[in-house]
């Protein structure tokens, strides 16, 4: 298979600092439209969830937008949505069929092929006649088509462009994302910010931690490497590679970017970002994303209970 990660392997530092930046929900306010208008409807359609569409949509939005799993790759997200539906009492009473998707679970567990459409096709060549894999590819292809058709003209959050322009003379920057590369290229070029990035790395190039390791590992001092993201997976990728992490808080993205531009970015370049300051930002970030679905916090009348 062609080495899609070669741009990161061949990447040569030009500066003493490195910054990786996530895309969906971090730079662009695209998470809501992609998951409400593209992912959720196609999940209901392709996985036969029409009879429980209300519950399926709620589960899909919780996993992908409003939980600590926000931003994970679409394949484990799909499995998690189906598992949440299977355990829900209202759905059991309706005798609704929820696919087990064991073949997709096996695809997720392997590391030989990336968790992308091309990776799935290569995996399918070694595991033919698996209906769930064929169904999964149709689902994922339909999601990509919906994104290409419906997601246009969504600009970067305020202060993103200012931040990239300010960092460009001092830091090597790449996009680190679980979004397909074609969609990333389209969005970043549409708004003329691709020119600030050395590499645009999407899901075909592997996991985010691998992106960071290939591009920055051993090439910069640890406190000179920063990951900017809006999801716990971005934080874990940073921690795995001993990089610093700056969180873009879901629902408070504009203020997060303003704080980065005015406060956190100068600290990063001055060497005062790590330690108590970074820890306080991460603690606030983690409070934004629960690990318990909201329907488990409702009383018998259906009223939403408050998180503690």
C-alpha cells in the first residue's frame, strides 16, 4: 500500500517550535452541521434505525458532539452509538433490531490498515463476503457525499486566522485531523489558510498520535510542541507524544481562540505555558464533556436532570 504518511516522514523543520491543529470543531464550526445533517441521517438510513430514529439521533449526537468521545474516528463512533442504543430500555421494549457489526469491530481492532474508506476497501479484499463491511462502506461513502454536498462556506472561528498568521514566522504547523484528507484540503483552501500549514494530515494518514510522532517526535524540544484541539482524543494524542495541549472548549470556541491569541500563544513562545497554567485549561475543558448519556439523568417524567 502507498505510504500516505510520507509527507510527515519527509517533513523538515524550519523553526524551533511546532504546532499541530485539529480542524472540525476546532478551526471550523462544522461539527454541528456535519453530524446533524450528514452523519446522523445516514446512520439512521443505512443501519435500519428508522423505527427508533429519535433515539438514534440522540445517541449519535451525544457520542460525536456532546461527550468525552467527541471527535473520535467515525468507525468506533458508529459502534458506540449502536451499543448505546442496544442497552436502552425504550428500544428493548420496541423490539428494534440493532446491528451487532462484529466485522466492523474487527476492522477497528486491526492496525494494518487505516480506519478510512480506502483502508476498509483494502481490509475487505482480505475479508470478502462480509455484509457489515459492505454496508459500512456504503454508509461512510454516503456520509462523505453528504458532507461534500452540504458543508460549504463555513469560515474559521474568529481569532483563528490571526493566530495562524502570528505563529507562521515562528512555528512549523500542520493540520492533524480524523477527517478525510480531501475534505480537509477543500475547507482549508476555500478559506485561504492552507498556506500556513506544512502538511494537511487526515484520517488516511493514521491516528492523530501517529501524526504528531512522525512530524514532531525527536525534532523539537517537548515544551516546543503544541497540539490545539477540541476533543479528548486531541489531548490524548498530545500526552502520548509528550506534547503540550491547548483546548478549544466546545460551545465556547470563539472565547477559547481569543484567549489563545492574546494569552496562551505568547506563553507558549515564552516558555511559560506548561505546568499550572496548562493544567487549569485542561481541567476546565474536561468539565465541558461528560461520559454519561443525558437519558441516564432523566427522571421518570422525562425531565432532564442536571449533571453534578
